[in-house]
């Protein structure tokens, strides 16, 4: 029976290799958000409705989730660099074909191909980092690598909005092609070869159970609000996916060669770090998703303007994440994660003050401070969780971490959107009762509107219906804003619960630098200390 290798292929010159890996990760994450802005354009080009074209985004996310469990096995079986380059090539070809699409159906097929490569890139690159970077420098490396997960979603809408509005929608796909080709050549030049470390057979049963369960779970969470949470399709999909995932766990704990060795949760702070990741992801998505929605649907800003407003928060996260990575190597995760959670919770709470009259400067400030909190929290927590994981389980750990992030994002949006819808209905009933035709507020407003319409020469018979329509629209808008405020308060409380787990977080560091010689085994040159 072949066994997994415990050798760590440290390389002294890991900086250029890290830069190359960041290129691939940035492209893969960018494509999860850049296409969103092109949905209205795609509706027009392919003559389809919003619900149909939304599947261009959904199918990409579903495929990403389904292929991630394969990452660890592929890397160990065929070599991590080889799989990274193959994934990058598949992603690049899928991008080129997506740009050539002549119908919605062909675009969806090519997006599946694109996501098949893109879904493997992030877990593969994380696993490579833990194999080539000394553990006493891993915080710095992870801080730089983690920028892709934060900056790419922020840049995506801005870049996509510019390309769609001023150039051509096909460029949102074509832009990946030259970058992907350059990335392939740079990989050959700078990324260590990472020889295969295992010849164990593929856990086919485990992969089918994991892929089917994750695909169904992500589908149910993404479409639950649209189809109805109690509708028969959603109930069946969520029930079946839950059953598949339970069977997957039972199978992985009993099979000789598991696809994902779930015993990795017993190592160090891995389980605690993943719980924190779920909490932070939910809090993070509250701002990433709902603030742009507010700015565009309520205030009336365009996609490009909204993207520019979000840019300072992405830059703040980028700067803080790089700094927190270096600090992690010196002081560990806990002194960073706890204040980071407090900042994230407080600034998320501040967002409940959003209204149509909120100055843009306040919104940018709140989001930028949130960016600082995210930068202090996310990567140090993930790094602490992975720091005690044996090298043989790094592939499994990185795959699980990516799965957790994807499911947490979808679950968080599903929960918060359900709360938003419920609270919107509650506030609408409350406001409607206050704005009855005989109430003083409604009477004064209707009288003012009637005078305004009369000054425009609108016939008296049309004044009352128009005034009532505007009054109703005003009620709906106020109800939506109040419901969104409730969502931000809930997200702030959810973020605060992360403090319970942050207290239990432990970091492990190498006190000796074993990276002086490339590809040196770690077993004789390092010792671990707990912080």
C-alpha cells in the first residue's frame, strides 16, 4: 500500500513562486464576480431573461464547489505543479471559449470548463505554499496569497463594469487568456516541480458523494429564495444533498484511502479556525453583497461608481492582510483575530445607519474600516488552522478550507437574504398602517404631491392615482432600507460570536528556519512551539 509522503519541499527562493501562484488564484476568484455586472448585457445579446442568464454565474459557482474535493488527491498523485499548470491551462481555454460563445447554452458549457480549472487553483496553490514556505514565514506568505480572495471580488465589478460599458462584454473572458499564458510560462520557470508523493487510488465513491452533495447544497442555497424555501424542488435538493454529505462523512471515516481525510480536524486549531472562517465569511458577505445592492437600487449609483466606492475597502484589506501576515509570524493569530473580529463587528453594525441621505464619505469610511477588520481576521485564522496540519494532510486541509469558504458564503447569503425578505414584509405592514389615507403624514404628503403634479399641468383626475403610487413606492423603499439595517445588525452579532472561538485559537511556529537549502526535509531541522 502506498503511503502519503511527509516530506516538505522547502525552497529558499519562494517569493517569485508565490507571485506566480497569486496570478492564478487572482484570475480564478476574479471570475466569480466580474461576470455579475454583465448580466443585463448578456440578456440583451442572447435575448433571454434575467433568471436564465443568472445561470451563467450560478453554474460557475456550483462547478467550483464540486471539483474542489479532488485537489488534494490530484496534487499528491500527479504532482502539485503539474496539476496547477493543467488547471490554469483549462481555465484559460475555458475563458477563451466563453468569450467566443454564440448562445447562452454554449456560454454555460464553456463556463463549466472554465470553473473546472478555476476550482482547483485555490486549494492547489494553498497546498503548494505549505510545502515550499518555511512555517516561520507562512504567515507572510499566506497574507500575500490571501489578497486574491479579497481584492479580486472588489475589483471584479469595477473592471467588469468598465469593459461592458465602454469596450466589449467578451473582454471579461478574453482578459484571462494572455495572463493565463504568461502564468504558465512563469510556472515552468519559478514554481518547484513537486514530485508526486502518493500512488493511492482515487476514492471514486467519496468523490461522487462529495461532488453531488456540495453541488446540491450550493444549488439549494443559491436558489432557495427564488424558488421558495418550502418549495418541493428546494426541499428535495437540500434533503438529498444533506444525505449525500452525511454518507460522505461516514464513508471517509471508514475507507482505507479517503478522498478527504476528515481526521485533519483533530490537528491543532484546524476545526476552530474553520468555524471562525464561516463566521467571518458571513459577516464579510453582508457588506460585499448588500452595500452595493443598496447603493445601486436605493441611492441610484451605477455599477462603475459603486465599484469605485468599494475600492478603498479592498485596498485597506490588502494592506492590513500583508501586515497581519508578518505579525502572525511574530505574535501568532489570537492577538490579531480578536481585535479584527471586534472591528468587523462594530463597522458592520455602523452600516445599519445607511439611508438615502448617508454621505458617500461615511460609506467609504465604514467599508474601509471593515476592510481593516477582515484583513486582521481571515488569513491569520486560516493560517493558524493549517499551521499544525501534517504535510501529508496539507492537500486535504486546503481543499476543506476552500469548501468551507464557499459553503459559508452561500449559506450566509441565503440566511441573510431570507431575513431581509421577512423583515421587509414586516416593515412594509408597519409603514403601511402609518401611511393610511386619513393619517396626517399621508394626508400632508398627498396634498404636497397633488400641488406639484397640478403645477406640471397634470389633469386632476390623474393626480390622486399618481400620488398614491409614489406614496406606495416610498413605503416599499423605506421598508427595504429598514430591513437591510436589520440584516447588518444581525451580521454584527454573528461576527461577535467568533470571539468565543478566537479565544481557543492556537498558533504553531517553527523556531528554526529550515529553508536555507531548497527541498530540505523538515523532520530534522524544525521544532514546533505553541502560542
